[in-house]
């Protein structure tokens, strides 16, 4: 088994919750309530369907473990826009803290604002 980026539907609200599953069965994610959280697949799922987004190539595993050690020693505070479950999972596995969900919401908010301004 390899390191996997996994998701499940959010319990409250729209979108998906992201986490990283390790071969040992450990799942690491970020939540607004806890921040950095260590659980297992069942704890992550919270009775919802879990989907594998992608697997991390085996030769990059050491980098993922090094980043996990870094964030374990110096955890960041959860931030909806800059450090959420998706940005954490992307940073941990790919080195880039990005969130397509946040970017999409920002685009929609911009379009809505534009329409409101020019609809008058």
C-alpha cells in the first residue's frame, strides 16, 4: 500500500474534506475544531464514503514523512482560506499548499460581486 490522498463529503456544508492515509493505516488531516489530527480511515470517514484522489509515488514518500514531521513539530493553526484540510493534504503530498475548493469559491464570489455591481 502507498500513501494516498483521500476525501469524503463534508459533514456540515458543501465540498469535500481531505486527508492523507499512510500504509500503516494512519490518516492525518486538519480540522477547524482540532487542527492537526491523527486518526484512522474509520475516524476520518465518519460514516461517509471515502474516495482516493491519488497515490503518492513511492520515491516521494520520504518527502511526505519529512513534511509530516515538520508540521507535527510546529503545527499551524487552521485557516479556512490559507491552511485548511485541502491545502494541508496538497502541501503534505505535493509541496504546494493549494485548494481548488477555495479558489473556486473565490471565483464565484468575484463573479457574484461583479454581477451585483453592474446589474444596477
